[in-house]
C-alpha cells in the first residue's frame, strides 16, 4: 500500500513538472523572440534592415546571441560579494518567471487559479527590486550601485501608481482573481470606460520594467550600462531574460485587465483542435509588446529628477482622484458588484 502511494506521488510530481515546463518553455521562447522583434521593429522605425543573416530573415538571431554570451568567460570583480553577485540575476529571473504561474491562458487553462492573483503579481514585482539592488551593491562598482539605486527608487515610486490603477479595477470587479476579471469583461472591455486609468497604468508599467523613457538605470551616456555593468556571460543572460520576461508578462497582464484576456467575440466558435482563446490572448499581448518598442523608438529619456517629480507631483494626485471617483460613481448609480 505504501509503495502504491509512493508511485502515485511520483507520478503526480512528474505530471506537475510537465505542466510547469509546458508553460515555461513557450514563455522563454516568446522572450527570445521578443528580443528579435524589438530589434527588427527598431530597425523599421529607423529605416534600416536589422538582423537578417542568422536563419531565415534573422529569426535565429536571439539563439546566436545567447550562445555567444554563454560561451564567454565569466569575469567577477575581485572586491565583489560573490554570492550576491551570482544570486541577484538568478533571483530576478525567478521572480519574473513565477508570475506566469497564475496567468489564465484559456477557460480552466492555468497552472494555479489563485483567488488572490493580483496581490501575488504585485508582491512578485516588488520582490524583483531586491535582485536589482543586490546586483548593483554586490559588484562593488560605483556605476552599478548608482544604476541600481536609481532603478529601485523609480520602481518603488511607480509601484504606488501601478497598484492604485489596479485597485480601481478591483473596485470595479470586486475580485482579485484574474479569471473573474476576464469573465466580467464579456460585455465590454475595461479599456473603454477606463481609458485615462489605462494610460496611467501603462506609464507605470513602463517605469516598472525600466523601459524608455524611464530607463534611467542604464543611461549609457553616464552610467556605462547601469546595474549590470560588471556582469558578463551567463549571468548577464539571466538579467536579459528577466527584463524581457517581465515585459511580456506585464503585456499579458495588461491584456487581461483591460482587453478582456482570452475573451473572444461570440462570432468565433471555438471547436477547432487549436486553442483559439490562447491565440487571442497571445495576439492581445503582442499589441502591448509592440507599444513597448514603439515608445522606445519614439521618446527621449527623462532626467532622473523629472522622473520622480512626474510620479509624485503629477500622476499620484490624478490616480488618487480616480480611486475616489470610480467607487463614488458605482455607489451613486447602485452598480457596485459587492
């Protein structure tokens, strides 16, 4: 009997591992292709060709880049804290990949349908700051330390705006669960009534993922390369993967919160072999990934003091006003979901 239970437990563990791999492998592939899409799109914005040698039309370029970096020598500064130096990029990558565990890719298609999904996501995005802080501090380099301090300050400031914008959606739906939020958007996507909140939310995720115009921590003109100045070879790959994984993750969460996630119009009947819902979520995610790169190609970088000032003096009062306004409207018209 004990042996039978043991075999059952081992089979369960193997099935769970396969589940996790089935989510992680496509995510890592999408992250790899996000880099090539970014380079191609930037090239298109700047009237050039972009990478077009490795593979058909340059499709295999990310794999060539990854192989090049993995084969390089890992150089560790002599005065650095070696444990934290290695731990920082790994922890950053783990926190950005953990977020995918609760994303619903279709009806009932999620690793874990967590009732407090939004809180979990916010907690993970807060923990991601530690990896950046440790990376800058452990390298024992002034440039890396300055870069990590800037990045941490920006992330902590804009996290407040991000959580306030998401709070408005929670007030509107009365739930922290991603699946419930998607189900509620069957009649209308939240981007329509909440367009100003969407704009504020998108600005805050640009700052949260440290992208242009908020990429202060890697201001090449003054800080060499920001908090990963001293990182090389495989540990640099981890940082690179973490950055692009968080971009794709936040694009996916934006699609869920504002574009109805995997919801499709009732005109399309989902009886094919392919899961149409997952494809729809993927296409909606691509829209926001495109916007990330579009902003990078278009906007100049803000000065550090302007970045912090914009958050605390401009965005915060507006968000607080909306946090008061939306529940007031819900109560006034007696349409609150709770």
